[in-house]
C-alpha cells in the first residue's frame, strides 16, 4: 500500500521530476492500455455513486483501511502494557530498597514513549478521523472536488490538473495516479492529491481511462454497465461485514489458494477497520459543492450500492453461480466493447 498522502505528507513546493513528466496522463485524448491484468477500462470497485452529473469515488487508502492501525495498535498496546507492568515492578522494588534497576527502567520508558508516540500517531490517522476521503468528478461543470485529509475541500478545474503515475516508497511499493496542482510556471507543485486506486503499474492506465471517459466521453451507460460493486458509504458508515468483504475481494478463483493467508490478516484488519469507521465522522461536502452537483430527477444513469450483487459474499469470493457469473461477464464484456468502439469513433479524426 502507499503511505504517501495520509501517513506521509506529499512533497510540495518542488519541481516536477523528469519521471513524472514521462509518466503523465493527458486529458483530451485516449490512453493506450497494455498488460494482461490491466487491459480493460475499469473502476476496480472504487465508485461510490455515478450519475450524469457527477461521479464520486473512494480515496486510495480506503481499500486497505485498518491494516496500518491494526499494526500500530498492536505495537501501542503492547508497549503500553509492558510499560505499566514494569512501572508496577519498579514501585514494588523501590519499596524493597532495590534502586539498581532504576537506570534500566528509565531507558525502557524512554524507548516505550518513543514507540507509543509514533504508533499512536499512526493509529489516529485512521481512528477518530474521517471514514473516507471522497473524490467527486463533476462532469457538467468539469470540476474535481477533493476531500482533503484536514477536512477542507479542494476544488479545481479538470483540465488544470497534471496527472501522472507515481510509485510509492517502501520494499513493496505500489503505483497510484497523482494529481498535481501547478504554479503558473507549470513546473512547481503547489498541491497534490491521489485518485482512488493503488496497485500494479499496469492497472493504472485502465483506471485513468475510466475517470477520463467519464469526464470527456459520451459513454455513461457503458461505464454504468462496467461497475459491479459500489461501497455503501455515501451517507452512512460501512458495516463490519462489508468492511471484511471489501478486504477479502478476490479477482479470480486462483486466489482461493492464498485464502488461508488472506483470511487471518483480513480478520485482524477488519477489527481495526471497524473501530476506525465507528470512531470517525462521515465526510460532508460544502453546500456550494452540493449545489453544483444537483442531479436531474429523471436521470437515467444512477449507479450506487443499491445495484450491488444480491449474493455479495459469492461475488467477493468469486463463487457465483454459473448463470450469475456469465450474466456479469457478458454485461461487462459488451460494455468494454461498446466503450472502446465509441472512443475510437470519437477520436478517429484527431488520430489522423
């Protein structure tokens, strides 16, 4: 997972790197999609709601919410327990006149305070914070509204954002799509946000095209047919069960072989995730954003959690009946085909 943004602040007031320029995604034209795992234009279960006016997605940290706080909470309460235990021991030893272990006790307490501070800081990034940090794309006004980590909202024109693929830091880095707000020199980064997906590099192009197509192409019905699952968090907190389901989402039945590894990790993470959700507030858009996103009452496009699969556990574990699986496959494949045909037709004159 990527730590940049929520856990580690983005680097601002700097120049774009050459790598960022090379990996730029451009508005106004299709992006070539390559790689066997990322060959489709797809939402990757990040859309909360989509209609003809706006599309709202989760942030990139939502998928693995609870993982960092589960590790941090284990460290925090472990050191807290040890600290209290040794404090009791020291008090009893002090009454017995044994003062030789005081130096070791104070050294341990300093180390414990260090770990308690940093683990507590990471816990509070998820607990007692905000349930998620949505991104809203207004197709009609061509604006992007980003719910910042500090509770404020960034509103910026779609075509004024510099989008680029960016690899996170760490031993197992993931890629994401960053949106940079540039100064007048078109080089200096003033602010950064991330789109709602992090993962393999080859997934980024398909996800970018899904966002770009919504903002620029005439293919809303095709995109609606592609979406299979929407997180039910638009005006409510997710349940414990859905949080566990979202953590366990499988891409194919081959993932069953790794289920024995995924399950215990998902169960532990789901507890921390549930605590994070229950102790956090639901994000609220400012009135001016809501007014700019008024939906027509007879809008034919209306995709939300109400359209989720009836047998959600079967969908999550890729264990649907043959008929259900075939119906979803045919619907999405038809949508992919129609979408690509519309894009090709719309840009045939500009490609010549």
